[in-house]
C-alpha cells in the first residue's frame, strides 16, 4: 500500500485551493467575455447605423448652403449604411432612402420628406434592436452573476472547511509531540503518542514511542549505570598524568588522583571528603594550590630533582550552574629547561661576539687615524657607516647579555638607599652630548626634598638613559623633553620622561615592553627592541613599576617608580 507522504498531502491541499481559485477565475472570465462580445455587437451593428443616419440628416440640412458637399457626404454615409444592414426590414428602408435620394439628386419627383422618413425608419429599427439586445445582455449578466455566486459560494464553503481543518491536521500532531517531549523532559517516560496517519507523523510517533520505552528501561537501570559511570570517571581521573584535585562549591575535596597524592605526600583517606582549608593547614603545597590569588610557577623537589609546576583552575558546571571546580598542577619542567637552554645559548653567543666586535671597533679607530693614511671622502663615509653599525652591534650584544642575566636570575642588583640626584646626574651626563647634537632641550622638573629610594644606581640610571635616548631619537630637531621627578601618592618616587614626537598608537602601547618588539611604521628605528624589555625587568626586580602614556601625534610619556628607602 502506497503511503501518502506529508509533503504530498500539503501539495494536494494547496493544489485544491489553486483549482478552486482557477475555476472561479475561468468562470468569471467566460461570462465577462460573453458580455463584452454582446456589447461589441450592439456597438458595431446598431450604433454605427444610428451614426450614419444622423450624418445623412445633417447632410440634407447642409444641402441648402452647399449642395455638392451635402450630396457627397450623404452618399458616403448611405454607402456605409448599405454595408452595415443587420436588422430585419433595415435593408428595405435603406433601399427606400437610396431610391428617394436618387430621384432627389436628379431633380425628378424627389421629395426630401420621403428621404427623411426612410432614415427615421432605419433609426427606429436600430433603436428597437438596441433595446432588445440590451435586455438580452442584462439577462445574460444576471445569469452570469447567479452562476458565479453559486460557484463562488461552493468554493468558499469548501475553502473555509479546508482552511479550518487542514492546519489542525498539521499542527495537532506537532502540539502532541511537543507535549510528549515536555513529558519526557520531566521524566514521565510512560508517555506515548498515537497518530492514525501513515505519513511522517506516524513514523515520528513510532520513533518517539521507541525512545520513550528505551528511556523508561534506562531509568530503571539508572543506578547501575551511575555506578558504572562513577567508576569510569574515577578511572579517567586516575589516568591523568597531571596532579588533579576536585572540590565542590563549599571547598570540600571530592577527589585527588594518584600524581596529586604523590606530590602532596598524603593518603586519599586523609584528603578526600575534608574541607580544603583544614587539610592545607599541614601541607604547604596544598595551601598553594587552593590559594586563588597565587598563580606563579612553583618549584618542587621530586625524587631528588627540581621540577617546576604551574597551577590551572577550571569550573565544573551542570546545566549552566557551577557545582565545583578542579585544580591542576601541570609539569612545565621541560619547558623551563628549554627556556634555560635558550638563555644560556644567547649568553654564550653574545659573550663570544663581544671579542670580535671589540676588535673590529679598534680596527675602525685605527683606520680613522690619519697616521695610517689619508682617507678619501667616500672611504671616510664608509668608515663612519661601519663604525655606526659596529657600535649598534656592540649595544645589541650588551643588551642580550643583560637580558640573559635577567632571565637566568643571575643579574647582580645592588639595591641601596640612594639620592635621586645621583641617578639623575648619572643619566644626564650620558645623554647631554646626544641631546646637544640634535639641539634638543631637556627641561627638568625635580621636586624639592625628595626622599632617598632603594635602587641600584647603575641599573636605574641605565633605565633612565634608555628612556631619555628614546625621547631624543623620536623628538624633532630643536624640540623639548620634559623630565619630571616627584613623590607619588602611593609613597614611591616617580620618574617620567615626556617627548612631543609622533606618539605611539593605542593598539601597540601594551606590546612595546615585549622583547624585540618595535612599533610598525616608526621612523628612525635604530634599536634592537630590547631596551624597554630590559628596563621593565630592572625596575620590577627592584620592586617598582614601569609604564607608558601616549597619544598619537602628541608624543609619549614613559614613567617608572621606585620604593622610598
């Protein structure tokens, strides 16, 4: 037995409405066309005869003034009337007019009254014909209206019945399915659907009933399933290589895998089911793990070897509600070793490069000495270019050495109480010559009675020199730089260097303290991109902060602060 699919039924329903609309349209067109044809017949057969008769009467009147013109007009209309004879008796009347007009034209026994009487007879015949045909047309119109009304009424009743019932045929199963799904969502697995149709809805009801039956069976065996899932979850957690601890919203420890128990040096019974704060009182590592404000890598000695771990925390959610969280200690020892190897490599390469660079710098100085020979202008230009490139290489190598010391933790800072003027004078002595070459004025604003700061004079002055050098480099010739030193509201001494150059776009301000980063499109870039990164390391190693404020087109203000002694 062939099943009528839902799509077929909808297509048949729409086709049914279309056919009813087509039927009414064809019927209306048929009767309107008939009325139109009848009107055309009246217009052609009778109205034209009346028009010809009127023209002949007018021509008779015009003969008193212009006989030849009137005769010509009368004959033309009489000829047309002779061709348009359609009514009984109209031909005889037309012939009577023609005979009387011929006699009148020849001047023998012709009487105008006879001609007019014949014309009036033609007009009466056509007027009567128009009245009769009009009555027939009215009857035809009445019949057409009746038939159209009957057919339209039948179509309306059929269409209304179809529109009233067909949407329910589609919507009722969907509504029943929606209610069934809601029942299943409320764990009412005994719910069943019964559709009598053999289309997609019937198949859907069968599939729904099968699903509900299986869910019912599953619900009855749910406890065993839950126990199985619990065992599987425990197996998955135990197989994790990273130390993992799970806690609920009340900070009660739910589970801890084997690597976590080994790192904490605790047994599962001493940890699981207990509040984390209570268990952490006797374990420093667990205290670090549950401390949400501490995320720095931690060093742990495992089997006599140093290992580095980083902490990650992730929420556990159920139906968009937080039901707990897990803490993971990831072993990053291999990454730490690679980073250390990279640092050592940079330090070794930088140290090895210093000797040949220093030798080449000495050789360039010997070439500049006129005692070794006189240089041409082109040779001196090449020597100057080599000298600048060599010194730039020496500066980059020195910065790489400083960076490697910072990364390896071997940087030798000598923080001590020091007057701010010592740092300031040290830095100004280093940059005055460069500022003078560019005709750049350094305007100093140093507050009075500033306290001493805890800092390494050489490293801090190096940072200030780096900021001043950058400001000079990006200032216009003859420009000005503002150097401000004052005590900040936070109780630290703040240093700031402001230039009025091109400025730094907001998108790049967070990146300029990264290693090797240079602002794209900046002119006169001669550095290595390490100066600000090393400055950041120096200042933060001394307990200070460093930052920048800049507006594109208006210059930049670099600042750092150091703690008061």
